[in-house]
C-alpha cells in the first residue's frame, strides 16, 4: 500500500466503525455480525471484516495466506519500515532482536521506577475532589514511562509528548481534505521525531545505559544486524503501538470496574485479583479492536472466498465477545479464568509490548485502589468516546475521588 492507500484504509475503518453505531458500544453490532455475517465483504469500503474468534485466530495464525505488509515501504511513513509491516523471514529476524528489550526480566527491573512515576502522577491528580482519569493519569503515564524506557532526557519530555500525540492523531472526519491535512501533519511529525531519535541514538553509542535503545544498540554490536535506519522507525513504532493502547486499557478497565458496583471495593480489599481484572478488561474492552491483513493467496474462510490482494479487518474486539468461546461473554467478570482473549493479537505478530502494558496497568490499578477509598462517576456523566479510528477508548473520563 502506498500513502494514498493508507488514507483509503483510514477511510475504510471510519466507514466500518460508523456502521457499528455507538463508538463505545459496538458490541450489539459485533454480535449481530457474528450471527448474521461473520465473514463480511463491504462493497463501499472494499474490505473484508471477520468477527468470529475461530476465524480471527485462523487468519492471524496463517502467515502463508495472510500478509502484514499493507503499507508500501516509504521513507515518509516510518511505520512501513517496522516489524509491524513485515512478513517472515525479515520479520522473524528483526523481531528476535527487538524482543530482547521487552523480556519479563527487563520489565522487572523497570517495575520500581514505573511505580514511582505512577504515584507521582496520582499525587498530582489527587489534589482536587475530581480528576479527568484520561487527561490527568492514563494519557501521560505511558508516554512518561516509554520516554524513560527509551532513555529520552527529561528536558525533551514535553516535545516528545507533542510528537507522540501527532503520531497517534486521527482525522477529525473522513472527508478527503481532512484526511490529507492529517496525513501531512503526521508525516511532518514523524520526520521531526526520526531526526530526534537519530540524535539520541548517536549520543547513546558513546554512553550506553540500561534503556531500550542501549539494549538494542548492543544487540546490534553482538553481530545481530539492526541498523540505525531500522532502529529509528522501531522507536516510532513503540510510541504508536504502545502509548494510546495502554492509555485506553487503563481507562477502559476503570470504566468497566465502576460500571459494575462492588468491584472497585473488591479490588481495593483484595489487590491480588488485579492481574485477572486486567486480563478481563483486555477481553471486555479491547483497546486495539481491529488489526489488518492482506490476502496473500486465495483462501476460503467461513464459507467465503477471499482473493489475493484483498484487505481484511480482523475484529479482535468481537472475537473477545464470542459466545462460542466465552461463557456469559457480555459480562465483565474479574474472576474469569482461563481467559484466552486475543486483545494482544495472535501468532507471529503477537504484541511485543504485552508484558509492559500488563505491568503498567496492574501498577496503575494497584496504586489507584490503594490511594482512593472509592472512585465514582459524576452525577451528570456522558461517555466521551474516541471516534473515527481503529482504537477503542475514551477521550475524557471525569471521576469523583474518595480519599
Ligand atoms: C494494552 C496495550 C496494548 C494493546 C492492546 C496492544 C495490542 C497489539 C496488537 C493487537 C498487536 C498485533 C498487531 C497485528 O497483529 O497486526 C500489537 C503488536 C505490537 N505491539 Fe502492542 N499493544 C499494547 C501495548 C503495547 C506496548 C506498551 C508496546 C511497546 C511499548 C507495544 C508494542 C507492539 C509492537 C512493537 C507490536 C508489533 C509486533 C510485531 O509486529 O511483531 N504494544 N499490539
């Protein structure tokens, strides 16, 4: 896909999402699709959409028939140069190097610092009786954490946040002019950020630390090949793939907890349940509900013939509610175990940052329940959902704080 195809893809996603009705409650529409047309071709958007758990796993696990290369590799689109947009054998090679930065051991070493950052943000947010959980907490948290993990000096953090926001920004509507404007801003932001990362990488070469960039530079020096040209887009990818998704996981989790009276208190009294609650939030409100694939070779899925070159939207958010797999699939059950959700994908592109996202969210919830005796929706509460994009979450989320 070239850049204009990236725009087309954006338009297709907006069109399909618009069909789902409410942006924060697409679940009745998912259910209808699972029942009536689980493998569905949209003539206007020119994409397949797949809704059943079994088909979703089949597609993500089949790299012979489905490709992740939906963007043509261009200099302007740094995501196009990353593992996200690669197939084996290159994907396997690069992934084996970059996965060194995200091992459980590396994450464990970061845990105390992540907790410290979380507490600082909560102390700041807790000065009033109310906070915006997104603006004051779940949005800044992953950006500050990833900038430390990458070893970005503190003086650049504000600029870094700005770039990070541009990278995950979405067009305000799906008119071609707006999509064009959005693309141009994004490309400019990506170029600036790439320049910034080049400088950081150069600095690190002379003084290695414990951060992700240093780990990856060392991996390169141990004979495994990861050039600076590959390292820069990878740093961009971490921002795109990791920040907004984690923001949304935290706010979706808190929303689901508050929607179900008694759960906040249960977690406050029994914090050891928090890891299960995080898994259930991932299942129940998947922050990245759609992933994309291109058909590599003709194949039949669910009785439909998918043709080489066609685009497929794979609905993780629907698979996670599939009643064939999850009992009482529309209930938020923090005791659910086992919980084989696909919120982090499946197969060779399974989310590399899953250990970090889980750790951040577990710490976020643990610190929230230990700091506030209660959290509640304000009396006049309206859902402010992210629309018009492939991600699922809240733009703002006011909550009342009980100290
Ligand atoms: C709740 C938070 C997150 C969710 C729901 C999520 C979800 C996903 C999903 C569904 C994929 C698979 C994409 C595909 O199959 O095409 C993926 C891939 C990826 N994620 Fe995450 N992610 C999260 C957090 C993070 C974090 C914190 C990072 C790193 C800082 C990260 C880095 C990546 C990378 C590098 C890939 C590409 C892996 C590959 O292509 O081999 N993610 N993520």
